[in-house]
C-alpha cells in the first residue's frame, strides 16, 4: 500500500501535531466492500425503466399533397395548443416545440403516409411522444382527416372447379377442339391411359401420339409377341 509523505510538521512547527489542514488523516472506513453500511446513504432508489418498443422502419417516399396538408395542420394545431396551455409569451419565446418537437411532427407525417398510425397505441409506439396520453386523441383525429385508411387492392374471386376442353386448347392455340373423352380439372391434370398433352418446350401445343398395336391395329397398347415351339 502506497502512503504519501506529510509535511504538516513543517507547515506549523509551533504545534506538536503539526498543521491540522496538511496532516494526512487515516480514513476510518476502507471501502464499500469492507464497510457497506457506511455507504448506504449514497444509494439511489431509481426505478428501472422498461425498454422502449421498437418502432417501424419506414422506406423512403415522395411526399404527396395530403402529406403536406397533414404537416401544415399539425403545425397550426401545436401553435394553438402551445398558446392555450402556456400562453402567447411562451409561444413567442420558445415556439410550438413545447407541445410537439419538429422530429415527432415529421415522424407522424411519415407514419401516416404508410398507414402506421391509426390508434393512440400506434402513436405511442411510433413516436414515444410524452404528451400522447393527454393530446394524442386530437392528433389521431387530424391524421384520420387528412390521410384516411387505404382500402386493400386485393379482391378475392371464386375460382371455377373445372376448365373446359375448349378453353384449354384455345390457350394452346390449337384452334377448334376435337371431341376428347375426358375433361381436365383445374387442380391437377392426370394422364388418362397413354394419351396426354405434351408441355415440353419443343412440343407445346401438340398431342402426343397414342401407341398402336401392330398385332390387332387398335390404339392404346402395344402388341407382345411370344415365341411358340414348332
């Protein structure tokens, strides 16, 4: 342990104990590990804050007329609200940022463009605005007035269960269809017998030729020859 040399005796030679201001005194308490009770008065009772909810990541976009109108409406609203809550002098000296900072106003416009703010909970999540509980309902009303929710572009339509022979052959550019003994369902197109539509890149639009028996002359199978003893 390193100790410092004291010159308190030289500072006040008239006193046997030397200068009381220069005398290095040995501490009565070592540290908070050996004497934890001696440091209890320095403990801070700070509450643990919960982690902020991660807000949405918004892609870059070009502002439209409704986005600019919403920004102007929010700016005018926060000026009126600052004057009503803190007085005209506060609005003149400090500006409308007392109610809503510029960064939050701009983020509200960005989120409204992408329909990320529709409720008060959305406003708290996306902005973390401290005045959301007290003034958030008025902001939501402005957002809904200038940027109404978009309708979904997807429209569901029932699908037919089967496709007729004519529609299949017309899509393959085969002209007028000839009668076929089966219909092709939409879900699957299983081959019937050995006759099926060829869908390869080289034979699209052509019917595969059926096998023809050389023994009986009928289609659909091939002849099998058996050797017979003489």
